[in-house]
C-alpha cells in the first residue's frame, strides 16, 4: 500500500483484467461452482467458514450437496463464536441451516479478544511480514490453522457477486411492472446519471475519516467517488468490476500466501474469476431485482426461502477492536504515522472510542510496527 492507502485504510482502483469471452460455454453458476468445489472436497480436512449468513450458508449447502452426490466426505462447517459481542450472534440462523442440511457436526471457535488487530493472532504476522492488506487477517488465519493439509472454503465475495448493482433500480422498475416503492423512482435517475454527476453525489454523501488532514480526506474522497462512479450500468460488467478491484485482488493473494505457509488451500469461492464471470454472464444487462431475487434464482433449491431472503446481518465492529487496541492507544507516543497525512490525536481518539472506524486498522498496525521495531513493544 502507498502512504495514502495506509492513511485511509483502503486500496482504490481496478486492475484491467478482461472477463473471459468463453464463459457462456462454461455452464451455469451452479455448474461452475461445483467444478470449483470438487477438487477441494477431495482434500482432507475440508472446512467451510460458516457464520449463518446467506453467502456462507449457500456455500455450505452447495458443498454438502456435491459431496453427497459424489460419495465424498461431507465438509465440516467452522464457526467463530463471539460471546462478548452480542451483535455477532447468528446461532438461530446457523441451526436452521444445519438442520435443513442434516449436518450434525461442526467446529466452533470461541473468540474473546484474540482477533484484535494487535492481538496474539495478528502480531506474529506483522512481525514476520510487516504491514499487509487486508489488516483484519486474524479470523481467517485462526480458521486456516485448523485446516492444515486441506482446504478452507469461504463465501467472501458474495456481497459483490450477488448484491445490488448500479442498474438495479431500473431493473426493479422494469421487472416489477410498477409495483415498487417511491424510492425506486427516485433512484432510477441517479443510476442513469453521467459519471460526473454520480461522482458529485458520492462526494456530497461520502464516508469521512475524522483522523485525516482535511486536504488528505478530500483527496481520498475523490478516489472513492471515482471508483464508485466507474461502475458500469450493465449488471454483468458491474459484477465483473467487483472482481477486478485492487483491494479484492491484493487481499485474496495475501491470504492465499499466508495459507501456503500453513499448507492450506484458501478459497474464496464467490470471488473466483470463473464463478464471477458465470454470474455476470447469466445476469446480463439487467441482472436481478435485488439480493434475495439473485439468491433465489441461483440457489433456490439449496436452502429454505427464509434463509435466502433474510435481511438481517451480523455486526462485528465490537468484536474487532478490543482491549489490545485500547491499551496500545493509551500509551502510544504518536510516532509511526505520517503526520502530514494524519492527525495523531484524532487518530488516538478514534481508537479509544466505543466503535473505532475499521479503516483506521492499517494505521494502528503501522504505528504498532514502528514501536515494535524500535524496541518499545514486546
């Protein structure tokens, strides 16, 4: 990451990777997913990161169905449990899915403060590799250690592959035959607006990072707005754009490299280019009318309708930054960050707040590394 990316906690831009032209011959998304999963189901152990959310539930259901058809061992779901962060609890949804699939066994890992960006899982990686992207590596690394010699399958990338696209308001209007909320009528002109107007809208309603110097915050806001304004009106092209974001591609490469160190194949099934391209091709110009409609169209035979259409989502903000972060922030001497980009006191206030901003995580680790290398932290 360059200094601005570290300061803002995000990697902007896209890699110019063309979508494979032969994808119509590759089959439906389900067929492509089965081909992706099969060699990993033949490895042991094969663990599926399972939170109970729609993406992890669909991935588990597809893997279990394929294993049973092929006479292979059923993959084992692995769940992270955060008893100190009640907003993360999805145990009821998890049980609905497991009962539906007839999967009695799973691995549950209880997490207290171990997954803090400066906790006992992340800091050895920082010592060994320095600053990496993504910074929130601890949950995945914890699961990968239990999959040594085999595979960890995750549903990362599902929000982007199956979620809303720029054209979605127009799709709702056309496919719902006028039976839509008034908000959809307001959203259609925004979706059809030229890039300059959409950039202006994103800048006006932008996310703000309070620890940045004003001119830096403005520059990063322009980068964010440019990324959002670049989305194609074509739903399939928009889907492929998600897979070409530098933040996604660098992050996937990083975690696969860490998996190699542990002798684990790490697979983001819904971010694999073949799967993304299959979804993009199937969706075409208009795509589907929303997240639930996409899940029903692609995976409606795998899970109960209420699982595919659920709107609730676990919140992990209070499960990430814990006592490790706050202890460091209280004693931090303000060094290790570029003060021409960052206001150290505002940054400290953020880390000590009840809900620190997730994009400040790279700066937190950068500051810790500076003190570690200077002999100020063990």
